[in-house]
C-alpha cells in the first residue's frame, strides 16, 4: 500500500475559502496561511448552535507503543458521516515536533483518512507551537531578569517553579543549572526543560474562551514563592500584556481539510499523559457552530484522555458529548491478553478473548460518566474474521454498538458502517448529561482518590513528602475547587507501564503535584512519567529528508 505521504500528495486540495464556504464559515473572516490553511476568528462561535450540535468523543483502549489509530478513526468517522449525508467536522490536536521526529513521524491521521496538507500540519503549521514556546520562554527570561535586576533590593524567590520548554525530545535538558559564569550572567539556580505540549501556556491556550479569558489566566500563572511564602505570579511580574501579544493569533482555531475535502479544525496540542490531552475549547465550539456532527478525540486510552476530557474540558466549557466511541485493535487486545509484543500480529483468538477485559473496564468507566458507547474496531489487513467476530459478540453481550472501521484503506467508504451505528445510537439513545467522577467542592485528595480507585482500579493512594507539602499549598492558596489532571503512563491503568490488561488493587503513588493557577487545574504526577520525553535509539529523524523537492519520512 502507498505511504501516508504518497496518498496525501495525490489528493487534490481545495482552496481553503472553498472549504470554508462549503460549511458556512464567512470567507471574509479568514486569515489565510497560504492557499490551504486559515485561521478562523473566535468571535464566530455561536453558543446557541453549539447547544444543538452533536459532539462525539473518540477514545481508545489502553494503547500499544504503536498506538491504536484513534486519529485515523476520528477522521474516518467524520468522512463516513459526510458519506451518509451528515454535515460533519473533525476537531483534532496539532502534532508535536518531538514525537514526529522521534517515535511517530507524523500525527495527522493515516492512509485515506488524513487531515491535509499533512506536511505543514506535522511541521510548523501556523506557528501555534512556536508561539506557545516563545511565550513560555519569554516569561522565563523576564522572570530571570526581574530576579537579577532586583536582587540588590532584597528581592528573591525561595523556589522558582517556572522552567523552560522546547518542542524537541531532549532528555539531557530535563535538569539544568542557569546563571553560571559570574553575576552578569544572572542568578544561579536549578531549572530544566519540559516539552512544549506540557507547558501550562499550552493548557491555557486550549482552555481559554476568548482573549480576555486568556489574559486573566496568564495573569494568574504561578512562577514561584518569595521567602515569606507569598505566591509570585505573571501579574506580579507585570508582563501579561506582552505575553498576550505573542499568543493573540495562536488563540484562533486552524481550518484545514481532509483527504476528501471536508472541513477539519486542528488546534492546540497538550499530551494526555502529562497534560489534559484535548484540542482547544475554541476549536471544538467553532466546529459545533458550523456542523451538525463534530468528532473530536482525547489522547491515549480512555483512563487518561477521556477522563480528562469529561472532568476538565467538558466541566469547564459546558460541553456534553452525545456519544463516546472506543477504538480497539486486535493487536492491542492481544497485548492486553498476555501475548508478547513480537507476536501480537499473529492469529491468537485466545489472546483476543483475554484482552477484552481491558475493553470491558474502559466501557464501564465511560458508562460511569453517563455516556453511551460504540466500539470501533480499527481494522488491519492481517486481521482474522473469527477474531473480529469475537469482539463483535462481546459488544453484543455487553449491549454496546460495534462497527469495523476500514477508513485507513478506503477513506469515508470504509467508515460508513461506523457512521451509521453512531447516528443510529445518537438518534435512539443519546447519552445522558455528564456525570463527573468528582464534585468541585471535593478536596484535592478526594478527587485524586476517586479517579485512582474508580477509574484506574487502585486499592490505595499514597503520597511522597513533596506531594503532601504541595497539597498543603493548594489548600493555603484556596485552590481546592480546581479539577485534577493526573500525569502517568499511558500504557497501563496503573503507574506501572508494564501492568497490561486490567491492573487491580494496586498502590497508586503520587510523586509530585504541580499547581497550574492559569490553567486552573492541579497536575498530579504519578510514577516515572517524564514531562520531557527522550528519543529512541533510532529516531524517525533518521528517515526524514527532502528528495527532489518532496518531504519523505513523515509517516
């Protein structure tokens, strides 16, 4: 079969104004980034239309290292909905350069279910990631300068919380010391780098509702503590306006198109294992303003992405999906059924059956939010019919919808069955209003424990001394109403990446807690999760090149 990039090149793109016009977006409002990409101003969002649109979340079972194909299914479902005559838009996150040049090579879908132009989307796109990186590091530079310029006046921070970011996987920059080489080089202190998708600025961009809300949130970013334990924020630094200027264009959603020329919004990119893992509220609401069905996704498995989508994004934005789609693959089920990773491509119906326990747990979790479920089996060419039927029978006994998705190979035609099942379920049994895992008034520890025990299956939650100290600070600052965002491995329900299947009755240990006063959430770090990933032995960058004017290796 042709590579993703070969398929993308063969697609005849429409001018972005035509794409906008086809869905009712006023073309004179667009800010064009070339012929095939445009930003759409946030003021076009119509909350009344949003309330009448059908929002569909696509999530997945616990993924393998190769993923489950959630983005491909999301795009394919939107294509399938269009094929059956529905007005549909897909709303996705932007890819990060770190994984694209490290593990993935691209994150714009796959096969005949992609968002285009994929090279631009996977690389610099409209500069949103660069804007977030620049805004974050501008705050760092201005903070360092403030400490340097006011040191003689007796000003100092007992603890500096704000580090640096870059959109490149670089393990050697996780921990650094700055300000070495004499006083003119600044005030020496420990620091480090996170990857840009882990920046609080990225979370803020994806949760802000307009420019004023963006300003308010940036104002509140916690940078550190003074020696008398007072919080020091961007507002105290006096540079909020400058940071808003850097982000004003990045705030507006990006309009692109699919392989079948249907509209797509691609905007924002927090990871789900270290942040809240959803595209921007503005992009989702923009899509809902201009379509009857909106397909969006949440990162990694449902225990990470879907939980945060409901408990953080939907809670704050007033959204409630009509349906949740859980993506499975036979390879993923076999891995969770105890089959070794080097054998999951081989027929093994016993392994599939054992792996269905992982799917079962995710279905039960999604139902706990009041959501109705459709399972989409993302088909591979090597899949065996009897194994597919085993999954179908399981879903029938579980009383959830089921469809095979073949959009990778066939585009919208390959997702018609899934689209019909989704529409039929929404029309006959739309989901109930969301039921959150915890209440706003619960304490932070109660919120953490409800997620750990109800969603993950933990028996107990323990805390390091550092985490307990931060919990006290959360209470001292009066931030107990914030939702929690748990950062942990994506490969297991627990914090152990090798605990495949359904981990049960384990101890869930909290190593650290990060206060995001701008994003208005408490980030809870469990296990050995890194906010700055490393590169594999053979990174995808070894295979990326430009040959005869064409980019190769992005998929």
